[in-house]
């Protein structure tokens, strides 16, 4: 199977991204860059994907339809959701958090390199790529169309559990069909950077003022990154949610790509509660904005 995931392959794998659906090439602006003390955090929009309620199965009922209609979308979807990476700078140092889809998911993506260029940053100036996890829409951008390393000088940093899971032939054999194309991309990334992968465990320091925050469930080694300088903090939480519209009011609604749905729910509730309690500034790979979390009934809102 090639790294490019065709529409036929995607549909056969529970529709990773339904490429036949048209979505506009623009969405609500990300804003930024953000300042977190001496850090500059710049969101990089890689593209949009059309999220169907079937990808969050609980959203196929009346509650999900009402939320979609209330936001101006068809009751049966889709809703265009962002795919983001983040450039993090301090002094003369350049780090990247995730890398977008690259060419793995077909047309409409692969904009991270151009976004970096707009910030005056070449791929060979990125010293480290911190990966929230190895799903294709986060790690595909690490590869050229020929499966070579796009970031010639970058070290990749992942949780130990993440590397172990995607390297495990048994895990691939027993995974749901929706995850099969993900294994291909993850293993291609690991092969392209064989001597430049650093494994961390738990709440490790990634750089001064930057810490990994394990958020398992979506994948075994899924993590967020907490950036702090003095009193200022920003949590970039990876894939805690895929749809602000659907999952903040219903944090128990899971996506079809969760490796462990029960753990994903528990992690989502835990980090949303922490963000609300600590008044954390948050953003993520599928959020179109930065904000703070407030409680609303049994769910949450992004303020």
C-alpha cells in the first residue's frame, strides 16, 4: 500500500478522511502568534478535514444533529475541523509540535512547510519535533512524498509507549480496520528518522520551560505539551478533542480512532477539569482558537 491514502482505501478503513466531500479552504482564524513569557507559539494550519458524525458515533443521534444544525451545518454533517501544528520559538531556537498531514492524506493539506517559510523558518532550522502521537494527520508531514525525512536536522521526541505501540506487529494485526493506514504512516516515520528518535516517559522536560504531559487513551502514548514561563502557561493538548462543537458539551463522546475509548474519556474529563480548575490557556491540533475552559452543566465550553 502506498503512503498516499486513496478514497477507496479510506472508505474501506472506516473513512479516515472522506476526500470526496468538499469543504471550504478557510476556517475561523487561529490567531497568534501567542506569547508565553519568552516563548513565541505560532499555530500552523495544515488544512481542514470534513468530520462526519459517524466518526463520533454518539453524535449521530438527535443531540449531535441539534448541535450541528445550531452551528449552521447540515444535521448529518460534515463540520470542517482544523488540522494544526505549532512552531515554538525562544531566542534563536526553533521547535515544532506535530507536523500535519504532509501528502499522506491527499490534496487539501501539506501546508505546514509553507507556513514555516512565511515565518522565516526553513525545515533544516527545526531542531526538534515533539510529537503528540503518531497518527497520520500529526506525523505525515515529517515525510516527503518519497518517504524521506523532511526535517533534515530534527530529532523526534515521543513517549516510549507511543513508539512501542506503533512498532508492535501484534498491535497492528489486532487493530481495528480504521487504524491500519495509520500504522503504515507511523512505521514509515520511524524508519525515516532511525537515529534521531528520543523516547521519554511520563511528565518529562522537553526543553527548559516545556514539559510533556501524558494523555493516554486516544493512543497509548498520546501526550500534550505544557509551556510555562513565570506565571504564564499554555497547554497544547493534542487530540483531547476532535470537535469543539460536539465533544466539549459531551466529553464522553469518543472518536473511531481512539485506541482505548474508556481511557480516552477518562483522560479527556481529567484534563478538561484540570484546565477549568487551574484556568489554563489551552489550544489543540483540532481547535480553531486558543481559550480557557469553563464548566457548563455536565460538559464544558471554550471561552
